[in-house]
């Protein structure tokens, strides 16, 4: 009888702990997930304003920009012509990991270092760099216009 009570008690404790653990998991996960999702967005929002590259008839300004992994760079077309920033090398744009001009027009378009079209005057485009390295890029529409993003 005693050992049965002890066993029943242990089972009851185990069940209570299991329920508490489940509750914690269910309650914590959405909060933790939201935190993980929100923080990079906030960081991108804050740094995005600073990491701006202007495109003029003279090219990209600044030509070279150093950022940290996970930061977003925004290109703004300040020229009267269309400009198309894209990863090296022309014409395939495959140097940045995952990038490929063939992905333009597909669902993967958002994840590649390629605006995939000419930016109209006044228009901007941004890209978040999650790969460390020295990433050359160019203007797909205008020859001889190069820039570099260094991601540390
Ligand atoms: Cu190109």
C-alpha cells in the first residue's frame, strides 16, 4: 500500500511537471520566436537608413561600403536614367551566394543580390547581406559602373 502511494505520488508529480513543461513550451515559444523575428527587423530598420548608396550618372556613391552581417543596404536612384544594381559577375550575377539572374522573376528574386530590373529615377531597392565577404557588384544596364559591399 505504501509503495503504491509513493508510486502514485511520483506519477502525479511527473504529470504535474510534464504539464508545467508543456505550458512553458507553448507559452514561451511564440514570445521567443517573436523576439528573434523582431530584432533583426529593428536592426535592419535602424541601419538601413545609414547604409544608403546613391546612384548617379557618376556611379555608386559610396563605391565601397563596409557593413556587418545581417545589415541592409539601400540603393537610391538619384539619376534621370534607370539603374540596376546586381552582384558580380555580369551577365550571370552568380558571385554572391545564391544569386543568379535566372532567379529574377521567380519567388527567389527577393533573396538574391540583384534588383532584377532597372530602378526608375527616385526609386530605391534594398538587400540584406547575410553572407560575410567582399561582394563586388555592378550596374547591369550601364557598363563600367562598379561597387563593392564588404560584409564583416
Ligand atoms: Cu549584369
